[in-house]
């Protein structure tokens, strides 16, 4: 059974999309804990209202990043979650966190990785004159927005687009590819074993294209 810890820092719309897809499709997935570094995060309140266990751990309450990371890991270790899902979590998780999950940590990033790691991805795609933009679900390593990519969505960039219109359109696709990834994990179509991803029992060495799935 897939047991998730979700980490988020803000509104949590990706978490909501995942939660709704688990419920409407009756997936064998439990959300053991939603943890935020921001006590005001909208996603935390959404989870509380639905009776999901939550934790707010603010870096302000710790002397340094190392102590904060320890507190996060200690809280996560109190659950028996087997995958961690970063959904708009604006911090890096450290090696101990990743090791606790045997590498089973997911993130969603609003760019066609390896392009545009970090912030302001929509504006950077516009500034570069890109014709397409996208989002990536990937396994997390200690490096920012790194790690093997599982699935990517694509959208076309038009002359009228701004960073805001791109962000809004892309977010809709994020709400498909992240729940889809969770669904594949729950069915076993997607597996991670001995540091290798498998999709339909074949090694997954390049990203699945959401469009090619007929979306
Ligand atoms: C999303 O764009 C996600 O790709 C990025 O942060 C944003 C989080 O949005 N990592 P939300 O909190 O899930 O609404």
C-alpha cells in the first residue's frame, strides 16, 4: 500500500489534486501526514479540514537549517509513510530525508527539466523565446530540481502569454501529471527498485510524455 507524506509551503493545489484523485478513484493510497514549513500554508488548512494529520514546523523556531531538517525528519519518522511527495515545498530536503525513504521522494517542478531549475521558470521560458513550456515530475536528489524525470507535460507558448498566463495554464497540467504518477505508483505500473525506475516492468530512462499518453 502506498503511504504518503506530503510536504508543501503554500496554497497546495497539487496536493489537493492528488487528494481528490485518490478519493474519486478510490486508489489504495493513504496520506499519512501533510507537513509544512509555513504554518499559514493554504494546503495545511485544506488538509486539516479533511481530517488529515498535519504538522507545521517553522524554520524560525530552529537555530539553523540542520536543526530544522532534523525536526522535519523526526516528525516524518513518526509515520509509516513509504513515499514523500513534495508539492510546492520551497526547501531542499537533505540526504538523511532521502535515505529515510530509500530515494522514494517525488517533486513537481514547473519547467521542462533539465531546463530552468529554481525559480521564475515561466519568465525564463518567455525570455528565452521558447515555443513550448512544461512541468516535470521527478525523483528528488540532494541537488535542486535534479533527479530522474518520470513524466512531463507540454504547453505551447503564444505571443500573448505572460508569466502569469503560462503559470495558470501549466498548473492545470500539473494537476494531471502529479495525480497520474501517484496512480501509477499505487497500481505498480511505476516502481522504484534498486535505484532504478520501472514503468510497465521496463526500465524508465527517459521521461514519459503526458501528451503521448493521449491527453
Ligand atoms: C507549482 O507550480 C509546482 O510546480 C511548484 O510550486 C507550485 C506549487 O503550487 N513546485 P501549489 O502549492 O501546488 O498550488
